[in-house]
C-alpha cells in the first residue's frame, strides 16, 4: 500500500513510501521507471516523503508510524541515512521542507500533538526546536508559507541577508488550523483558524504570485475544504471561504506550482481540480 | 475561470477499487495518482498512475506550429500600436494559415485543426475585417468556398472523364457550384450539357443568361448598397418569372437550379448532402434571399438555418455552438467555448491575443484580477514549460504578460531540469537578463553543489562566485587548501590565478589566491616579494588557524635566503615570535 508519492523538483525522480516500511526512489526521466534506491530504516508504515530543494543536494525526508523522521541523502550515487530524529512519542504524520531561503529546515507533525522543527546547522548537526501541544490529540499536517520579505516590494541591498519571517500552517485533531511564526528564535502561535467540525486532515499554503495576499487551503474529516485568505501583509485578518462540501472525508489538498489550481482528494475516490 | 458553469470533465483512473482512497501528487505537467488507504496500513495495489493532458506538444508537427506561432506572437507584440487592425491582421494571419496547412498533414489531428481553421477564418471575417453589409456576404462566400474542397475534387473527376456531361456526378457538380455562387464555373459546365442537347438549346441559353446577370456587390465600385439591392431584386423577379412561366419545366435539373436561384428553402434543404453543413446552408440562403445582410442580422439567420438544417434528433456539436457564438458577435462566448472544447490553450491564447491587439476585447476581469488575454497566455505558456525544449518559447509569452508573467516565470523556471552545464547556462542567461537574482543564486548554488559532489572544485568555485555566495566560496576554498595539504599541489591553477577582484568574495578565497601567489613567487625565485607577501598573509590574519603551521613552515626556507631584505628578515622573525605565541596558547 503506497501512502505517498512525490516527484522531485524537476520531475525526474519519484519517491514513494509504503506500509511495507520502505521508501523507494525511481528514475522517471523520459517516461522510464528505474528503481534507483530501496531505503530501509523505518519500523512501521511510512506515511509521507518530502524532497528538499536541489541546491542542498539530493535529500529526502520520510516520516512514519514508528515515531521516527529519517532524512536520507544521496552521496556519490548511493543513498544513506543522513539523520534520524526520534523525538516524538507517537506516529509522525507529516513532514514538509521550508523554503530554501531559510536553509535546510524541516517541519514534522506528530500524533503526540507536537510539531518539531529540524534545522541543519552544518557539519552533520541538526538543531531541534519543539512546539509541544501544538494540537491536542494530534497534529496531522504541516505546510510552510513561501519566503516573503516584509516590504519585499522594495529591493533589498545586495549582499545583505534579508530579514525573513518564517511561518507555517498546521492542521490537527482539535479541528483547528493554526498559523505559527518565529519570533526572536522562538516559535509562537500566530493565528487560530476555526471552521472545521472534525479533524483537519491536510493543509496547504499556496505559492506566492507576488500579491500581498496569502492563501491557505484546509480539508477535514467533516468533508469540507476551506480556502483562507488574508489581505493585509501583517497577516492578521483571515477570512474563510467554503470551497466545497464533499460527501466523505477529504484527505489531501495540494496546490499547483503557480497556485492557480488546487487538487483535492476525497474519500469518495475522486481527485477534483478547482481553479 | 469563475464563470465556468459547465461540469468539469471527469477522468477515470482505472483500478481504483472500492473502499480505497485515491492519493495524488503534482508532477511537472501531470498528476500522479495511486490507490491507498489514508492513515491505515494495509496491502493493496502498488501501482502509480500518471494522469496527463492529451500531449499535443510532443507531436513534431505541432512543435513546428508552436514555434511558428511563437515567432508571430513576438512580432505582434512589437507592432506599432497605431496601425489599423486590418494591417496587423494581414501581416500576421497568412503565416498562421500556412502553419495550419502544414499541420493538416497530421492525420489524427486533422479534424480538430480543420475546425480551428474554420473558426479562425470566420473570426477574421466577422471580427477583424468587420465587413459591413454588402462585402459581408462576399467574405462569407469566400469562407465557405475555402472550407469545401470536395467540390473541386469532384469537378476534376468529372472533367477528366470521357464524357463529362454524362458523368453520374455531373449535375452534383453544377448544383454545388451554383450553391457556392461560382457561376462562371457553373456556366462552363452547363455548356458541355448544352452541346449534347441541341433541342434544348434555348433553355440552356436562358439559364446561362440568368446566371451571368446575377448581380454581385462590388465593394470597390461606385454603386451604393441601395442601388445594388434594387438591381438584385430586379434580377430576382426575372428568375421568379421564369419559374412561373415554366420555362424550365421540361428539364428537371435546370428547374432545380432555377428554384435555387430564387432562394426556395425547400429546394435548398433537399440538397443537404451537397451543402453538408448548416453554415453552408446559411451562406447560400443569404446569397439567394438576402445578399445585403447586415452583420447585426446574421445571428437571426444563423440560428434559424441551424434549426432548419439539423435533424430534430441531432444535438449541436461544440463546433456548432462556437460558430453560432461567432455569428452573434459574442467574442467572449467564442473564446469560452473554444477553451472548453479544445484540449490545448494554443488556439484561444493566440486568437485572444490577436483580438486584444486589434482592440476588440474589452477588459474582462478574472479571479486573479488579470485580464482574459493574460490568463490564456499564462495557461498556454505554462503548458509549454513542461517540454524539454519548447520551454524557451514560453519565456517570451511570460515576458508579454505584464501582470503575472514575471512571477510565473520565476516559479516555472526553477523547475527546468539542469541536465547539462550548457542548459544551466541557458537558463541562467534568461534569469540574468530579467534581473531574477533569486533564481540566479539558486541555480548557481545547485550547479556548485553538483560540481562539488563530483569533486570538480574549479567548477564549483566558479559557480559559487557567479552566485555571489560567500559562504560556499569559503567552503570550497577550504577544500582547495585541504587538497593542497594532502597532495602538496594546487588544482585548477588557471582559475585561481585569474580570479581578479572576484577573489574578494570571501576571506578564505582571498587567502587561497594570495597563498597560491606566494608559491608562484617562490618558484620564480622572487624571494623578496614572496617574503613580503607571506608576511602580509600572516599579519592580515586571514589565514585559517589550521594553516598557521604550514605558513610558518613555508617561512623557514625564506629566512635562509640571502635576497630577503633585512627588514623583511626582522619582520618575519617578529611575525614568527608573534605567531608562535599564538600557537603555543
């Protein structure tokens, strides 16, 4: 049973993960399907995989029922474990890499209700920050906001490191969608968005097309898909719009690269496209 | 589009069995779908399906079409604004028509492309030429003639036969000519029949006269539309008189032709097979009933002709609704229907662009606030981006979308696989030309990492310099220095020796270059200068700690050189002492 499949940045490699505890990587260039790696290390079904930006090399993260997050790296044509994180007390349900502007940073959501942020600090070292009790009962999904510099419409002088505000959104078993912001090196809950009447299964922050608005999609066990928009650059007032109510659980939402299409996967076995 | 009031098409994924969920992931131009059970382990089908739009863009003929239309598109954007619409159109559309001819070679796509050509030509006639009453009918006649090639084929067959007038298709050809208003040719054909029936000569003479006297409006002439109308009605009465007089009663064929000339609907409808389409029927009907039709009256006739022509049972096809919308001069409806009916944005994107440049498209705000033209061009160009070479065409399209073109390009160009250095440079050049500094940095970083992983330090260094990435340059310089310690030699000397001001990107890099320079001086026996340089390296403190021993070791032989000046000697000794203290700490 395949639980997740993700194409890499260029659409040349495919990573899949499964109940059989493995993560497999295929070369899919020119319509081919060549198994490149069979990664073993998890002791339970693997729920999600995520590719890091190619500038860091070929790096893949996976999370599993076995409470572990493993980061794999390809070195000299061979894949190996780069880092293993065992800081959660329950199944890790979701992993998501932050925008490359922030460096190599991974958000992980777990059924123990916590969200961990793993930051690569160089030389095989990873810094870990944990947000405990982010969602009571459990966190099901995490998704990063695109890197936008405040006042980014004005050019930053070159050479100066821009002052990014790191933000991400999470969805949990408390039926809530929460926004998190990093301030002075600490992660704080920025917004609490209430609209769902059952577990939030997935969240997705839409890519930025240069407008000052932010858009988030959330889907839930209650069959609803909401689109949240915020017009003010400070990110304080969010309005929800119901996109659709499906007859069954909606498991997964995903934005296209330019953010003009949202793909939705529901329990009634359809993948719907919306513009 | 928010106004989409049609149910979206459903694509079935085979093998998605009951009780299972459908997982998916975005690919570059497609979606991956797979059977799964969310959050529940289990066994099941481990296939992954790839769902893709019909891949027109991979056909070689269509690639040529896309290349040509790209060329035309770019030309159109730079054309002078004050040129009247007609000039713009005449310069560009013939080239597009040529492309369409090219592409009709591809058998599978023929019907779609012919339909596109049909729609395109009609749009030219109605929207761009915008002919008034009088010339309008003539243009419509041209349009129908252009798209009914089988008449000429049949005629050729008939004429090449032993006795054309006795060929079983002879009368079909004559009637077809008449239906299309091609009277010269009809008359020539009739002559052949006339010679075979000397007894009926007078009848044939009469028909010939009628055909030759039918007035056609001359747009370049001095006759007004009213004068033409009067003349035409006069002629029409004459034809009707012939019918009433039973002048052609003894010849069934000529009688039919006479009825056609008078515009008898029933007779016209009896020839559905020869007309083959309702829009041919429309034009023919107008020709013989109302040649001075005004553009605003077209839709009324179009609707009634379509209803009369099509069976009660048959449902209008998408093509029919598109043509009808065109006859109603509803440009937006045409574009909307074409978008739905065709599986590639190519046609609507270019049509809309052309109409926009002829100022025929009112601004129609869409969801993102961008206008219709831009929306369609963005969609079309995004589709091109998934192709390994056509993506370059897409760049020009994005460039000409003032609102979102730039950001779309930023998002898409990062996904172009950088298979070769050459391709990476191509992508880079595009980014640099457009001041897309983020993307430049990202691409250079990716290439630098790749080079580093393959131990191509020189390449990695040049990429990180291009990326202006100080941190990475430092990392690579360290590697160079490590290599030196390990092997005693430097690699990529050419690069290091010729860096110029780029060496100032990072302290470590500067040290590397200067250290290499020191070695060069030493090899050239320029010991005095070497000593000075070494001294400055030590005192400037840009050397990494790990290197201090090496530097000191390097200094030793210098102290033994006589050429080294006395002051340098002292300085070195002092430097020594200074640093020895540091090391001993």
